[in-house]
C-alpha cells in the first residue's frame, strides 16, 4: 500500500521540487503535449468553447485542470492494492493554478466534497502556474454574446435526456455538457444529441463533449481502477468551466431523480463502496460553496430532487419524443457485460440503475411499453441467484421494500444514512416521501420475482 502524490506540470522544464514522504509515490501529470497544447481534452474543450463565442475564465480553466488531476488519480490508482482496506486510498494533489490565494482558501471545501464523493482521503495543494502559462484562457470582448441561456449535464442517461427535452420544450437554448471516456456511453450521447438536433432543428442549442482518459500505467507499477466514484467531479467541473465563460450568473442543471440522488443503502451491506454519492444533496451543496469561494458566478442545481424517475418520465414535456428516443438512452451500470453471451451493448436488466429505469417506465407508461432491449428481459422467468449479480440487486430491493412496509416511519431516518442533510432541513419530509415513492415503483416491477441463494 502506498500513499500517492499526483503533481501537475506544464512542460518538461516545469519541475518544481515538491517534498514527499518516504511512503508517498510521486506521479508527474504532464498537462502540455509537445510543449504546445493542453492535453487530456482540456485544450480541445477550450477551443470548442471559443469557437462558440464562450471564453472561460482562468479560474474556470483551473477548475478543469484540477478535475483532470482528480480523474487521473481516481481512475489510475487501484483501490485493491493501494489501500489498507481495499477501498480507502490516500491521495495528495499539487495543482498549478492561476491564483493560489483564491484556491488555497477553498481547500477545506474541496477536501470535504472529494472525501465524501469517493470515500478516499484527499489532500489538495496548489502552486502558481509558470509565468509563461499565466494566461491561457485569453478572454476576449464578445462582439455578440453566445446564444445559450442554460447549461445542463447530458450523460446519455434517461434523466439527462428528460432534462434536455424539458428545457428545449420551454424554448430555452441549452449548452449540453458531456464527458466521454467509454465507448458505449459516448455512443448513447452522440445518438441522442443527433436526434434532438433533428427534432429541434430551429434551436441554437449545442453540446460540449470532452474526451478525457488517461493511459494505463500512468502511475508506475500500479493497476488502474474501474469504480470511477470521482467522475461526477469532472462532469460538474466541465459544466462550471463552460459556465464561467457565459459572462453572467449561470445555473448548471444536474437532472437526476430523487431516489438515485439520495441513494439510500438498500440493505446494511450497501455502505461505502456500494453507495455512490454523485448527486447527493450534501455533495451538491458543497459544490455551490466551492464555486462561491473560488469566485465563479454560478451554482449547481437538481430541479428533479423531489421526483421519482417514473414521475420524471410521466411529466416529461414531450412524452411522444421521449418514447421515440428512450431506447437510445443508456442507464445500465455495465452495458457490455452481455458480450459473453454474444450480445452487443445493451442494458442488462438487473443492475440497480436498470431496475429503477424499468420500474419508472412501467409506472409512467404501463407494463409492456418499454422499448429498451434487456439481456434479462423477464425477471420472473426463473429464480434469480442472489450469489451472482443477476439476483443481488433484486434481493436488496426486496429487503428494503419489506423493511419499509413493516415500518414506514423508518424512511425519515434512512434518508440520513448516505450523508448529512444539514442544509436540507426544510425538505426532509419531501426527501423521505420521494424515497418511499421511488421504492414503491420498484416494488411493482419486482412483485412476484423469486430470489434464492443457489
């Protein structure tokens, strides 16, 4: 087990000596390719936005560079071999930025949200960019302001599709934000965006797609990590980076149903590594604190925090279009795992996101209306083995549903399990209600499904 230091540098000569402890492995993250261009999709993102009349601030660029460090550490440091408990890693970042005073004032908030998001122990420090790279974003006076009046995350999933449709139906002009790091997800994003452009051909809405991935072996002698709990930090950072160039206060829309946003553990074993926190209210609140502290004039917001996925589907402002596009959206946690059966990229039908998706579409449109192809199309065809992935999530839902059936008042306590809700005291009843309604949608889906330990 090693502690790890990821230190960014702007060219081969930018080798400021950073003290490190004996058990701390140092990895240099080269931000510049060939001494000319920002790597890892950062330069392309800047060029893409500039071509649309959007000129992010230097602080906005700092945020994306910081997110690259986080994403590199999160995806290239194995939890299994580099932690004492097969989960919690100790990671230190040293990030070159444009304003060290401003960023240093935000270190406590950064640590709070990163520790919460990934379950690791983070230390984040900053140093001044080399003078040659002091001004990279090169803001210019805008002859014409960009047309966009919304920014919304666009992951290729069902919730983000509904969020985009609703904005477009309202006559808004969103800049959709996508991160591409894996083929299936990228394909879903591209397909949906193309079909939205066809349908709303009169709108000037557009998409910023950032491809960011790091080579295997970036951290010498260490295996990669596939849990990617920190991915939403990168996703949010891309949106805030773009928002910093709009020239006015912006809202970064994060469309996510309330059941997934809360992500209450389904059973006592679903804690820590099994409970993601990518849109939890505590995490979202921490992001708003961070943006304020670093001086970016915007905020993140999930307007669907009190809706179940089924309610989002049912209340979509263009249900006809959603029905046409729903099969192109991608919710599955592992859409390639059916390949061993000769299947292509498709929904497995039994992971947690698939179950919530199936339940939502049944609740909104009725059983038999879902055009999605599932590897396991009929959950009742045979007993599901709880010792394998095909039955684990169904059984966990059964446990959670039965627990609340016996003691409905537990919902008000269970919503606090994933993380603090200290800033949500006025919403606690609504949060408990959306949790119960979300589980009720799944209860209808899995009624009559048999699980057993084989």
